[in-house]
C-alpha cells in the first residue's frame, strides 16, 4: 500500500503517524513543498503529485495560514486541487493541523483566525473515544476550521472543532505525529518567541513533550488505527 505524505516545511516529519502507518503495511513517499532555504520566503511554485495511484494521503502541519495568499499563494492552490481530486477519487486523506484546514478549504469549508492560539498539551471533548482518544494532544495553531458541507464534527474544545470526518477522510486540528525532536525544531525556528509572546514557557513545553512521549505514541497508534479501520475503509 502506498501513502503520499505532504510535508510543507523541512522540520515537520510524519513522526508517530508515519511510524504507525509503516507498521500497518504502508510504504511512505514524502514530498516537501517548501525547502529549508525558502522557509522565510515560501511563496514558490511546487508541482504536487496527482491523487491517483495512492492508497492514502497525509497532509501535515505548517507555520503558515491556508488563506495567506501573499505567503503561500504560489503552491496552496495546487495542494487544494490535489485534496479535492483525492476526495473525488475516494482516496482517503488524513489532514493534520494545517493539513486539516487545507482539507476543509478544499471541500468547501474555510479557515479563520481562532479566538485564541493553542500551544501545548490539551485534552479534547470526543464523541467517539475509540476513534479519537481525548488526549492529551499537542496543539500549536492560531486558526480554526469552518467545516465543509457534509462534514461530521467528531471532537472539539472551547477554541475550535478538533476532529472532523468527511467521506473517507479525517481532519485533526492537533498534532498526533509530534515528537520531541519536532518540538525542538519548531522552537528553534521562531517558536520560542511565539511561546514567550503567548505566556508559554518554551523549556517547560519541551520538557513536557519529552515526558509525554509514551502517551503520545499510544494515542497516535489508536488514532491511526481508528482512521484506517473505520474511516478510510468505511465505504469499502
């Protein structure tokens, strides 16, 4: 089975989600839209692969907003077209944070600023703990999804919808893929200043992430299994 993983920048990795997909028999092909040298000037063109020929597509997070055409207008339209085509073909998509927001936008929803940012480990209210455990999940976002027509909200908190299902695809606002190395990378790439601006202790966040590794691994395993068994295969 072939899975396309869309990585938007050089720090984020498939992480715990990718590891579980490999355990479930998927061969991952990871593409990166914005290379390291263009991180601060990400408005470039990128040719995404077509949606056909894949058994699964994973769209990961990004430090930008889906609606920020000035920053990422060179490639976001092509990704949205890819996600629409995947939906049309019945190729399951797992959208993570920015990837969930891109999925919502591609299918007729939208993305707007959240009432407040979320940075850190939080629990969520879930309608189906067997599919979406209540957490704690790692969050780092400033925007929220407005769900597309036909989507079912499966989890939420006071800030925004946290999980939605549309067809054979799932969007999650949190980061099930997170590893301590990724948190460290985000902090080094401007995240430390963001944390301090929001009253979050970056060193404490890193230490908490290290301590949460066993819980994060188990939650990611349960989420990926639920997605594969109950969402991606729902219409088969």
